[in-house]
C-alpha cells in the first residue's frame, strides 16, 4: 500500500505473508531469502538472536537450553500483541520449526520439554499443516500456563483445533477430559475479552454450554444471550432447546427477568414461566410479565406461589386475561385519531377509479353485501362502532337491524358475527350488543350470534367463562348451522386454553355417526385450536377415529381437509418426536387423505422452526408431477412457508424457491404458491413479493388469481399500504364483472385496512423471537380454507375468514405508568438493526423518528425511549410497557 | 311489556321483603331484597301467601303463571332450611358492577333474577347469568352450582327489542331472472328503496339504469344521441302512443320507419340488462339520412352528433304530429321547441322589424369573451346579418337581437365548438372551457312578456326553497302585493302537490297530450319558472367533429348520473358532470339538455 518502502515498517509484506501462511510454510526458505535484504537493522538483530536461541536449545546443557527457551518465549510474547500480521519472531522461527520439532521428539520428559512444547504450540499456529492440529497437540503436552499470554490469535486457532479434535474423539469414543480443561481456559479467556461469540461457538462445538454459566458476568451476559438466542434458530433440534435453556439460566442469574420470560415462552416451558414469577419479588415487574404473557396468547393461571397476595393476583390475572386490551387499543386509536367509523366505501375508494369500474351492470348483490360485511368488520375491528351494524336501531333509516337482513341466508351468520369483531376484546359491550340476536328465531342469525361471542372473546379469558356458558348449550343443537356457529365460536374463544370441559363436549361430536360432515370438520378444527401445540393424545385419537370413519365420498369433500388440519394443529411447532406416533398412524388412512394428512402433520410440526431439511422434503414433494386428483401438494407448499417463516434468511430463501416452484410446478401447486408467499410476509409488505403477487393476480387461472389477491391482502394486512391499496383498487375495476374475484378483492381490501391500520396479523412478536401458536393456527386455517376457495370461502362457509381474528393484535407500543394509566413519553422508532455478535453498544435502530407514545410499530421496526426520565420494565418495547420513574433523573 | 312485569315483581318483592329490620338502609337498592330474619318471618309470610294467589292471578301475564304458582313449594323449602345461608356476590352487567348482592341459597335462582331485574331492568327470561360451566337455570339448585361467597358473576342481557326480520323479504338481485334484473327493480317500490340505499354506498344492488348500446363501428355519435333523448320520458310515451295515433298522411315512409325503430329501440333499452345492438335503428337512420352512410376506408365515418340529434328530432316532430295537425299538438315541439322573438334593426337606416321563429335548441357561441354558458347564450341570441335594406336599396348590416318568448320543457343547448377553418379546409374544434351550471336560470334571456309571466312562479319557488332551508321568508309578506295569498297558503300542501305534479309528469303512462297542455299553459296549476336543471350531457372527446368519441351522460330519476359509453353504462358523481366543460382533451360538453323546473300555484 505504501509505495515508499519504510525501513521500520514491513507490515505490508507481513500481511501478505499472513494471508498465505499455510501455503508459504511449505516453502519458507525461498521467501525468507528474498526478503533478507529488506530487513531493518532491528529485525536483523531479532533474527540473529532467534537463530542463536535455536542453536542453544539444541545445546546439551540444560541450563543453556532453558535460558534459550525462556528468551525465545520472551521474544514471542513480546510481539503477539498485533493481530493483523504474523509476528516477526514467528516468522523468523519458521525455518527452524522442523528442527525444534525434531528436538522435542528426542527430548526426555522434563520441564524443558514442556517449555519447548509451549513454544512449538505457538509456532504451529502458522506452520502446522491443515488438519494436523499440531498446535493443540503441543499445547496438551506443554506446561499449560496462562493461555491468554500467547495472544488472541493463538487462542482462536486453538479453539478451532479443539472443535475438530472433539468431533474426532467423539466418533472414536475417546476421552475428552484433557480437552475440556483447555476449553475452560479458553472460554474464560474469551469471556473476559469481549469474544463471547467465540466462547459460545466453542462450547457449542464441544457440547458443554453449561460451562458458560460460570463465566458470564454483568458486562457480557447480554451479548452472550443475544448470540445464544439468535443462533438457536439455526441449530438443529434438540440443540436449539439446550442453547435457549442456557440463555434462560443466564438471564435468570442476572435477574433479567423479562428476557428470561421471553425465552421461557419460546421454550413453551411453564415451569420456567413460573420460576420467573417466583424469583421476582417486584409486583410492578410482574405486571410487565403479565403483559408479555398476554401478548403471546397463552393461558396461564397464576397461583399463590407466583403471586402471594390475592388482590394482586387478581389484578395480574386480569392482565394475563387481556381484559385491558380493548382499553389500550382504544387509547391508541384515540391518540392517532382514527375513532371515526369507516364504511366499506371509504375503503373501496371507488371515486379514485375513472369511469365504469365502480359498479358494473352485473353486480351480485348478496355477494357484494357479504363482502361489505366482512370489510366493515375487519376495518372497524375492535373500535366498538361502525356504520352498518352498531348504528342505533331507532335511527330514521332503520339501517341497523336491516344491514343484517341485507345478507342472504348463511350471509346473515357472517353479518351477525361481524358484530363480535367490531366489538373485539370488549366482552361486556360485545355480549350486550350480541344479546339481541340470541332471541332470533332465524337460525343463521343465531349461529352468527354464537360465532360473534366467540370472536368477541378471542384472546380474552374471564372467570365467568361467558363464551362457554353461552355457547355450551348450542353444541348439540339440531340445526347444523347453529352447531357450527357454537363450535367455531368456542374454538376461537378458547384457542390454546386446553380446556378439558370443552374436550369432553366436543370430542363426542367427532365420533357421532349421525353428525353431518361440516359439523365434524369444524369440531376437529376447534379442538385443534383449543389444544394447539399441546400434543394431546386423546384429542388426536378422536380426530384419527373420525378420519377413519369417513366414507370415500366424504373424503373427497372440501371440508374434510379440516380434519387433518385439526390434527396437525395439535402438534404445531412441536417437531418430530411428538408427532411421530400420529404420523405413523396416518399412514394407515385411506389413500385419498393419507398424503394430505402427512403433509399437514409435517408442516405443522415444524412450523416456525426454520428446519432446512424439512423445507427440502416439502420441496421434493412439490417437484413431483402428479397425474391428477391429488391435493396434498397444496399443504406441502404452505408447509414450506410455515417452516421457513421464522427467520429472515430462511424466509428469503423460501421466497426464491417458491418462485421456482411457480415456474415449474403443476397447476395445483401454483394455486398454493401465492398463499405461501402471503404467509411468509404476513403484515410485512415486501416490495418483491408484492410485485410477484400483483403479477399473479392477473393470472389466467382464476384460482391462482384469487389466491394472489387474498395474499396481497395478507401481506398488507393492517398496514394501510398505499401501493397495495392502489393495486387492489385497480383489480376491483379489472374484475368488476367477475363476482367471485371481486369478492376476493374486497376481502383483501378489508385486510389491508384492518383495524384502520392499527393491527397486525404477524404471529411473531417480541422482536420476531416469539411465535404465538394461536395466531399461527388462525392464519394456517384460513390458508388451508383458501386452498379450495370455491367450495369454502366462496361457498357457504365464508365465515372461516373470521379465524383470522386469532392473529389480530394491535401493532402498538403503549407506555403506562406504575398505576397502569397511559402516559405519553417521547420514543424513537426506527428500522431495527441486527446487533448480534457486535462488540460494544451498537445502535439498535437506524433512520429513526421521534414520536410520543402510543406509537405504531411497522414490521421490522423497533422503538427505544428517547428520555431518561423513565425506565422501561421490559427491554423489548412492544405492546404494553410499564415505565418506572428514573430516580437518578435530573431535569436540565 | 316491561310495565306488566314490574307489577309481578313488585309483588314478589312484597312477599320476600315483607318486613325489614327497622333502621335498615332503604336507599341501597340491593338491600331491599334481603330476606327478613327467620324468626320474624313465619306469621307475616303465611298471611302473605294466603293473599297472593288472588292478587297475582289477576295481574300477572299468562306466561309467568306457573312460575309464581310454584312459589308455595318454595315457601316450603324456605321453612325447611333450618340454617340460613346467605351469599354475597357481585354481578357484572355491561360495564357496571353491582356489588354486594345477597343470594338466599334456599330460594331458587329465579328470585335472584328478579332481584337483578330490579337493578338492571332486564326481564328474567332475557337474563343470562354465567356461572361455572353454563348458564344459571331458573330452577337450579344453588348448592350444586357452587357459587362462592364474594364471587363475581356476569350477566348478559338487554331489554332491547329483539331484531326482527323485515316483514317483506328482501329480494336480491341474484334471485331475479337475469332479464328482469334491470327492469323489474324499478317497478317495485321496496326494491327501489334498497337500490337507493345501496347506490349511496356504491354497492348498487343492481344497475337501476338501462342498458348501453353496442357500437356498430363509429356509431357513438348515434348511441349517445339516443341515450340522451331516451332520458326524456315524455318523448318515450309520445312514441309509445305513436302506433295508436297512426301514421298521418304527410309523413313519408322512411320517417315512419325511423319513428317505429326509435320506439322499438327505447323499449329494448328498458327491457334489457345487457347492451343492446341498435342495428335496425341504424339501418333506418341511414336510409332516411344517407349522409350518415359516408364511408371512409371501407368504414362508416364518424359523424356530427349534433346533426344526428337535429335530424332525428325533426323527423320525430314530423311523424309525431297528431292527426288533427294543429300546431299545438306537435309533441316534439311542445317538449323542445323554443320560440324566439327577434328584433332586427338596421343601424344605418334605422329600420326595425320583428320576427318570430321556433328553434329546437339554443346555440352557445364560443368566443374569447365567453367563459360561461350564460355569456355564450347571450352571444348566440345576438347576431349580425346582411340583407337588402328596402330603405337604402342595398345590402346593409342588420343587428338581430332575439329574446325567448316561450319556454320548452326541455331546453337544449348546443355548444358551437366546431367550425370550418377555411385556411386548412377542415372542421376545427374550439377547446375553450365554457362552464355550465347544474341549475340554469334563463330569466334574463326572456322577453318582457314572458318575464312577467315568470315573476310570480319564481317568487313562489324562492319561498319554497327558503322554507326548505329553514328560513322564514319575510319578503313575501312585506311585499304585500298580489302574491300575498300564495304566500299564506299552507306551504306543505303546495309543496307536495308540486312534487306530485312533477312526478306525475314523469309517469310513463300519461298520455302525451296532457303534457302538451301542461307545457304550454298554466291552467293546470303548474308554471314554468325559467329555472332549468341539467339532465343530460352529450360530450365529445377529440380534435374534430368527424373523429374522436361521443359519450352520453344522463341523470336518472333517482338523481344519480350514468355515463353511457357505448355498451358500458357506469355511475358517475355529480361533481364530475360539471367537469366536462372543456379546456383540455377530456370529454367536453357538446350538447346539453336542461329540464324545466315547475312550480304549482
């Protein structure tokens, strides 16, 4: 780099040397000769000294030998500080490596031999041939002094060799004791010197992460855990669980409870969750934990061990039960000033289309009204008011009761249920408003009211169990639409609750020979939701029996797909061990459903794990060109998305593989690809995916187009994304003559403006670490229904669209004070930066803007407090955050 | 309903809360239901029970009878219960929580519901109380329910009216046979209501407007003309009477055929859902007016819509003359004809003469000063002409000033946008923006006499509008002139009758002769006001009359605007209609038609 040769600096040359260390070592002499002339006086002296030492070492006099070795060590140590170049002493000693090795071999055991071994170990750093692991070998025979004294490069090299040696010894089943001593030293050294990632890597290689616990301290545990949790995503099971276990223990050790809880939730380990509560004594922090649990959407019963005081427990349980969610959401809505109810027309924005598109002559009225019902429900979800359903009935036009009747037959079910969605999370108001439909003599209306109660109670638990009390008695109603309403309502309201009472009342339906297929299908689905990810064997049994009882004809029905899906949901994200038995049983099914069941089970079991091998399996399934009639490739394509959706890299790879599948796949695969893309980028409108879907939305195959349109809605769900909104508007004019496609466009428009842009459908939360099982279950169910759009969503089961409510969550950050009252503080919101493995305290967000809370967080955004006045009780600023006043804060 | 129940419960309350310990707080409503201490109870209760049956049978509504009759047995339970157990619970209802409600577990839950009825006003049979594992049944046993002291119960229920389906089932567009979808809906009042509701929300149950016309190859000029003229219901009914009236002798064969074809086409348009192909009409039109058959590169040429409009109207006016052939019975003339009185004045000689003429449309001349329709109309009514002056014995320049002498029901205005450019030998188009209003007042274009006639109806109209806006029109009473009586007449009635008259005018079955009378005179009580509402616009897009595209924009009876772009009708907003005033390459108004606003006196 420096054109003028500087006598004191041979850095340039040395650097090059380092780069080619191993190659150069084969022919060191030649190179050295060449350079001889360039050496400065100092270097020349060093070189001569070293040569002298080497000679003396060979001297028979042990005294002289020792002195020489000591001096040699001195020289080496004095110069190992630089990391960027091969230290000169090493360079100059290179020609003598062979001599020294020979000497060492012939030496009798003594301290001197150990000393020489130490030096050889260091020299081997640059000299040893690949795979020889000489450095390690000499180290083990050496004196075993302070490992750090030889410098980082040496330690790092050693660590690498240990890993190799370890795997070799493992295969030979040899002892690794001596290695472990070394590992301990290395780990201690790394942890002290900001190289946590290397320490973790080494420990993972030698499969002894427990060692980490002893070495973490206040200064480095955060970085360590960060690395552990993010590397867990790339590890095969069960290693990932082990890694997270360690992370949990470290967090607990340093009383970093929110993070510990996060990990505990990820592991789905209730024992750990409980431990977090019992270890922490601060009530306020416990409140924060409760908010975190409630966001994850699992059922946790606090007991007296977790919270001693009864009143406190009740209050905390209230938070876990999400009873305050509606309030917080409305606070956000008021702050952002979007309380004003929106009509479907405000969403369609037909006036922005020129000319004819707004309403052609071939409009399908009941279909369009139904679409409007859904759009209205999605857009005004949770706001408690709208302009179709909640208008006071004494209004002059009398539209309130009437909108319901502007829907036809089963459409009324969706219309009545939409009230539940509008009043989402507000159980008191919701039940009050739905009450009037309970007295209806019109069965579809009653079914809708039941479903509405379920939707209304989604994610909210209450001691009184209003949903169970109200819906329970309709499970065995003679009208099957009412039955389905009650069953589906229960499934939504109690998703993830593992409620035994429900199992005992729903399971018999599955094996009731007289029950119609649709009732059985929805019962299976609801059981799957209620026991999502629980691996409950009894439920699995019931569903398996129900599947075996189906006749050939019934197996061909579109709704039958909900049976395997319900089965799959039981194992959602639980991986191989748990699903194995069921997968084995599924091999005995009728061949019509066997493969479908296989694919569904596989994809559900590995959902959110990012397991590359499973993605490959599923891709292989898609590569087959089937004769006809088989429908299992649809769930296989969805499976790719389900497995790969957990982390960014896998996600991008999956998107690219899906493009391939799209090009070469058969028609039935092409139909599922848009849905898979929608799942991968749910509520995260990536431009490339948007473009792909936009292209597919004009596909000649109307099923592909429909799926693409729905997916456009899914990727933009709750974002108000103007680009997608524009695309959909144009599609509405493009398809104004095709009622079915137009219906899909309307639904997608409803998705995009879901909750007026305050909601997200992403099942991931807490900085994309945690995957809410119920949310994923809701989305997956909808997507499976979309695999046969014509007979389910465009048929009379359009209310399966309401399953999406399970995934609906406010994408907000709301700060509350110690009394849980909302307070407004300045926060910076920006694009999240991946800081894993970075040294120091890097910035976690970039391109930020400062807002005051409550704020909306878009996909991939992160918030941080912009004031020191308060301390947040959770490091993950999402959802509800309790702020504590900073005692050290001083007003300036 | 609520009232009746109240009595029953009052009664219940009386029985259960017979005697209170003195000093008990009466203000707390929940306390009122507390049962008296057992020791004190026996005597008054028996008394009470003996009294109750006679009372209750008289008062209670039938369906509750059995429940109350069962009360004596309840009494037995009560007395049986040696140790009394009271539970205090809180009940959550809607957003309210009722604290400290006491339950007497020896009484069936129905009594508890009665307590809640008093607190919430929700009748017991509408109450749903959630307890563990289900709803609280009226006759359940408290001990088996397992309600604990201090437990929070939740109640659901409202006293709201139960939603009932509308008495008349709503018919959806899907339910109708396809052919009827467009036409039938207009005839059913209920459906019109649905339609109007949905049209406001652009959901448009079904179109509610007639079909489009297929372009047969550069026939958009004809299609748009037909669509505009079709929007005149009087013309439609006149045509429907045509066959009855028979063919008068002075109408030639082709005119007759064209008239019949027009009638058929209008009928087809009303009946069909899909675009109609006007093949027959076009053939007849070309036969009658061979200039429309001009070919260019083997294709029929684009023609001037104004020419088509004028020719068609002229033909119709000829054929629709009643056989009596009096001037008044010319239907077309009655609908569209404008009588102009012109004063021709020669400045050189000072000669003056006046003449009258009847035209079917007013011309809006466009010059540099013209920015607005009104200015253009004025411009068009003034003209210079050269003619031989008898006084001077040579040709002299005469000034001609015309004023409107009688108003048509439908006022047609043609924007003179096309002119022959001598230097380039082509028809050029003036792109200048000329605004036109949705509501046109042509009072100042009228002759003195006509103005006088219009005076009173206009005042009336102003009064009505003022009332509509909620302003008390003091002017009329202040004026104190002849109109006094009108102003004092109950405004509601006159308003109704005027709208009724207007509606009647649009009813398609009305014989056309009636309208002629209505249009030409004021005997019937409706008067012209000189105020016109825009009903249709024929626009041209393009740079010359022989090219470009013609489109019709027609206002429906429902008040919404439909754009008829050949076979595609589509809904438009009223704001967009006024944007067709030119000044760019967008559609610009070429012929516009206004409908007179009437007022009844």
